[in-house]
């Protein structure tokens, strides 16, 4: 029985205890801003939208809190671990206009990455179809049953052990660039998914894996767990435990849950793969940022790890909840290198605009491993 019967005008508050995966401290740099759009240089490890385990550590939230930019409309998305040019519209009309260019395939996107080994000097075109292995864990592979796609690659430099490659995706499938590079035998040097031992001795080259999808997913999770790097992927132990109970983490057909029902990989079910080939937050998240930001702003004091009394300051970070699995789990902090993947969106061009960012340090010709 309830010891206290609720009365009219009573106020009930639920204090939420949350843990967010670590992200880089690198600031978001604004490349351009006018009355129609905002263009930023997104750091690696930051998701675009508040989704899954990420709320405060997102591009949308940071732009609202630190730059006063609200009511932004997403024009395209980037993988959480991908850095580079990210564009937002300030009005629905501008968003609709540029979305039409996306549908008409009038946009040009250029990426740069650093891959394993000596990439061929001549232009390489990969047209292998891509299939989603698991929406929840966020893994894809080349498969004849997948969606058709095309990526053009051109080597820019080679330092004796790795190559800098320019990538021109002609379609926009999930993880398209990363999956095609893996298939070609030149995965991105520090790709936390597609350059792992779980893919077999050849790291998935030529589509040769030697495992079922379920075995592959299990091997990937176990490899990261053994390296204490689950947080780099946005994973937590409670996520894996809930997956084990539901027994459907590898089910690529399970795409009916809302965003908050999918803590794995910080996303929910993918929408149509038409906006960007390297986005990881492929969830059906709201495109207007103001509603999410306003909600986050209201409960900001409730979202800090362990800070359940509404107080601020260092003491809140030291408090722990004995019932929280994350509080009881001790993990090392990831190094800055672990929060960066060598894939960068260098240029985004439409019929009446073009935005570029500077070449990342790891893509320079004289860069050392």
C-alpha cells in the first residue's frame, strides 16, 4: 500500500541516475554561420543527437549550451567516431531545400582516411553491396543480399606502413566507406569495429569472415571487453546483460523499438541509408534540436553521474549509487588516441554551397605512427 495518498497539485519527481560514455575534450569548431545554416568541424567520438547512452555529450546539446544555437535541423549525420564537416539548417525551409538536393543526388561528399598497408596508386572503385548485421551493435558487412552502393578511392600518400586515401561515396549506406575499405584489405588503421581480430586472420578482406553473424558479434564484444574498451563503442555492462536476457542483440530484423529502447551503440533502428555513408547515429532521432535540448536543459542537474541531490561541484562526481552496475564497475579512462578514428569528412558541396575543413594532423604526408 502507498504510505501517502497523492493529492491534487502534488509534484512527483523521478531522479535519473545516468552514466555517459567518455568523449574527447576537443572543442566543436564553427566553420561557417549565416541566417540559413551552421557548419561545424565535429570532433571524433561525439554523436550528433542525444540518443541511447548519450545526452549531454552530443553536438546538438553542446551547440545549444555553449553557442546558443537552438532549433537546428540536421541535414546529414556522421558516425560518432568520424570527425569533420557537419551541417545544420536554421529553418525548416532551408532543411527542405537541401534535403531535396540529397534526394536528387546533387551533393558531393569527400572524406579522407588513413588505412592499413600500401593502397593501390590508381583509382579504385568498390561496388560491393552492404548488409546490416546488427542494428543494435552497429555492424555491417559485404553481402550479395545487401543494398547496392559505390565508393571511389584514390591514394594521396604512403609512409611505408599506412596510406592516406581520399574517399568519394556515391551512395550513402551505413558505414559504407569503412566496410568497403575492409573488403579491399585496407581497413582504417584504428577502426574499433572493422579492424579487429574478431573478423578473422584476414580482418574481413574479400568478405571472408568464417563466422556466422552471431559468432561475429559475440567475438567483437568479447574482444573489446577483454581490452576494457567497451566504453569507446558506447557500450556498458548492463547493456550486454540486457542483451543476454533478451537474446536478440544480433537480430538485424528487430527494428521496431524506440530510440531509448536501444542502449547498444547509442542508437536505435536505422532509417533509410540516404543521407550519409558514415553515420552511426542512424536512429530515427528528431531532426529539430530544440525539443531535445529543452528537455535536457530542464533535467541537467539530474543527469550527472552520481549527482542525485541536485548539487553541483566536485563532490557530486564522487558519489556512487550502490544499486548501479556502472558505479560498481571500475574502468580505466580511455586515452585521447582511443577516442579518435582516422576518418574525416573533408568537404560537403551542394548546388549553391561548399564547405571544407582543414586536413587532420594524422592525414599529413610526414605524419608518424
